[in-house]
C-alpha cells in the first residue's frame, strides 16, 4: 500500500485525532513532505481513526504512526506480508507477522532492540520491493483456464 502526503500539520486533521496529552494538537508539524509517497508498513484503526505506520522524513530505524487524513491512497493493494488482528478492546491492526507474534515487538523496536531493528529492516526491504504490477483481472482469469 502506498500513500501520498497531502497535508502535514495538525490544522489539517479532524478533531477526533487531536490528543493534546500526547502532543497531537492543531499546531503540530508532522515530519512529512507534501506530495511525497510513502510505503505503509502497518496501520491501525482505533475509535474511528486510522493511523498509518510509515518511515517519515526523519526515519531512523522504525516506522511511526501518522493520521490517515494527512494522506491520499495512491496504491490500495495490500502487502502480501500483512496479517490481520482484532483485539478484544476493539483495536484493529494490520501489520507484518512479527508485530503480532511478540506483543511487545513495536515497543522493543522503538527501544532500538537489535533483533527487532534487524527484523524491521528485512521486512521493510521486502515491502519496499513488492511488485504490485498485476495483469487486469480478466486477463489473469483467462490464464487460469
């Protein structure tokens, strides 16, 4: 999945994304370039808001979540590495397998744990290289016959 940045400030996000306690205000400036495309490595839905995990303009070693209203989807095909999880608390998450096999994977990744950083580097490389060039559906079906 690929997205293109269409805005990069808190003034551009709906009120349900505003959370001053964790720094999401109308004054926030996101580390994003308007017009730039980003690969989505994971995303989550929580209480009606969608957050994309991308490697933003200050990427160092882990993807960071950004509000979906800052982007437009330019390629809606999903990664073959994604898995789906719906938690009992209602959190919907779509991410690569290791994110779910260890419930603390993302915490360890952001803490720069060597194993998790290495895993993400490999997953990032695979997802960045995914080839989404597919034949039209009618052509693909005809080849199956």
